[in-house]
């Protein structure tokens, strides 16, 4: 005896995979980069970000970026994109080796080339180092950050192995990389933090604008109250 109701029929389909918070944030980063390339207007970006942060399935996230991503687009033959971020690896000489802030500040973000060994020096000053759209000159990058009565922040992208060692004397370093599992074989960023009467933070992902942080908070609160349609 058998129960035909237990036998899958050809018309049966598995439900769409539910999206994770990390996948929503990766989609949001792709959309922001698309706007920077001129593929989306500010209004379109805002509309799609709202949809991305509330999308229940991976399929819906894929549809949001299907017309703004260009897989296999022409580019430098030696440049390798990493994950969904704007980070690339183009092995070869060149790249910034020093970022020095003495009683001043530096803000390095966007497209900039990083040397295989780069030293960031903060003396009574600070620096903001964003690697999300950087170009690495080696598969392994050593970033040394020395802060004396100063400090700063280092932003690293998703999909990249990050190794951090830190020493703080009369100060403190804040490392927040999450539990993301990084696929093997990708680039490695090694960060050495030394802080004296100062500190440096290391975080994964892009820094959201004040408006984006507020919008994300409001959307999550509305979702928790059941005010958004599934």
C-alpha cells in the first residue's frame, strides 16, 4: 500500500531560498556601486535599497541587481574582482605605501591602489582607511597601523580573509569582523594594530550614511511590527 500524496509530482517546486541579512547587505553594496557608476539614479537607489532590506528571498535580491551588474565586462586582464565588493587584485608594483597623519587627518576611500605593505601612521591625528573599492597589488596585503595619541578606522570588504593582531597601551582597539565564512583561495589582508594612548577600529563592510542607517533602522522596526508586506 502507498499514499500517492507523499510522492512528489513533477509540478512540485521547492520554495525560494530565504535571504540572509548578509546577502541583503551585499545586494545593497552592489546597488550603491551601480549608482556610483551611473547605472542608477539617486531615486532608483533609494527605492531598490528599501526593497533589498525587506526582500524575503534570494531570488528577489538577484532581480534587484540583474540589470546593473555586468558579468564578464571588459577590463584589465590582470584585475580580479573580489566577491560583490568593489575590491580588485591587480598584482604588480606600485601602490600607496604610507598614509601619514600628524596633527591632521586622512580619508582614503574609493578607487585607490594599495601597496603590498602599507603603513598608516597616526600621531595626534586620525585616518579613515576604506578598502571596499581599493585595488590591491598583491594577493597578501600587510597593513600596519600605528597610532600615538590618535587613531582611526579601517573598513574591509566582505569575501576577504582578514587577519588582525593588535597591541594597545593606555588605549584600545575595536575589531568587529563578524562570523562570516570566507571562501578559500581569495586575497588576504593582514592588519597589525599598535596603539599608544589611542585606538583604531576595524570593521567589515561599508560605512552607511546617517540617512541610510536611519532608513535601515526604520525598515527593520516596521518589519518587526508586521507593517510591511511579505
